[in-house]
C-alpha cells in the first residue's frame, strides 16, 4: 500500500508526520523521501549506529538501477535510522531532482506494487509537480496542514484544484493535542462544505521533545515513557489504516 503525505503551503509538519507514522506503522513499511526541495531526514536524524546518517544508499541509487526500465526494489535502497525507521533518502537539492526528472513514474509503479507498505513524503506541492505519478498511484493521500485557518484554507484550495482519481484522501492536522477534536471537526466541516470527498480527518500532536527523541534515535517500541507524539502517531496510523479498509490492531 502506498501512502503519500504532502502540503499545499507552508511547512505544517509533513516530514515529521511521515517519520512519526513510519515509526509506529503496525505493518512492515519503508519511508520514502520524495520531496523535490531536498532530503531533511539525513540532516535531522541519527543513523542506526548512532552516528550521522550515511549518504548512501539513497534514491539516486534506485534511479540509476532502474534506468532503461530495469527492475529494482525500494528496500534495496533503504537504510535504518536509529529510531528503527527504514528510509530511502531523497535527493539533496532541487538541482539534483532535475537530474532524475525521469524517475518519478518508475518510482510510483515500484512503490505502489512493493511487497511492504510505502509512506512517501512529497513535501510542498504545486500543480505541475514532477512527483505527481506518486500522488496518482497512492492508495492513501494525506494532505497535512497546521491548525491555522490559512493552512486549512490553502489545503482546501489545493484539493479543489487538483483532482486525482482512485485512492482515499484523509486530511491530517498537526496542532496542539488539547484542541485536536475541535480542530478536526473544523477541517471536516470546511472540506464537506466545499464538496471535497475525503475521509474524516485525523490529528498529530505538536510535541517538540517527542520529535527530538525520535530524530535522536529513541525507538517507539523501546523501554521508557511513550511520548505524546508517539501516542498520537499510533492513533493517527490506526485511523489511516481503517480509512483504507485495513484494521490491524
Ligand atoms: N508534530 C510535531 N511536533 C513538534 N514539532 C513539529 C511537529 N511537526 C513539525 N514540527 C516542527 O516544525 C518544523 C517543520 O516541520 P517539518 O519539517 O516536518 O515540516 P514540512 O511540512 O515537512 O516542511 P517542508 O515543506 O519545509 O519540508 C520541524 O522542524 C519541527 O520543529
Ligand atoms: Mg518536509
């Protein structure tokens, strides 16, 4: 199953949500960085040895291996982060992304047919984004927004402008835990008033220490107190999988 996360504007927390969801996903999963603006996780996270994340393997390896329509799996190009997430590191810059402009269709086909789940971070999108094949092939599309009216309305505009057939759209709101239920109701109201077909939204709490712990290598399955972020990510993952017709817990 291919799940894509993206934003319409701003930096509402797409990468943080993709990392958190991958860390608690109750099925085998690989996190794919497909943000044309450049990889963040290599800079933000620790590698499995506790040292900096290695620059390879990465998406460029997949791009080279599959040139001329040759086959490769995504997991061959993944590496473990200290928090336990398997990640395919993305391009480092928009310039590097231009060098693999022919990649995205092949990547979408491979990701959608992978034998494990793929969670892809598409970053901030515009309408003629080269990574659109990933969006089109996705089973679950997750527009991520902040709990601010402008973020919600920009997401609404994007969803009205860009129609993609198939799959399910499940909005994800990143904001304070204490207003989560009311914020999600607002999002659902805005989407349904606009006639947008989407499942009920879900929520990820803002939790800076929890995010720092995950990036620093604390595994959500390890000992110690579970952060608010990890608890929220588990609930969001359950909601997403249920929206896709998959109950796993
Ligand atoms: N759930 C969260 N808890 C705590 N802080 C968060 C959370 N989500 C995002 N942030 C904060 O907001 C910053 C931006 O988040 P992130 O990089 O995930 O956004 P993005 O939407 O991927 O942005 P970009 O489009 O620039 O890639 C993070 O560095 C972090 O400080
Ligand atoms: Mg990002």
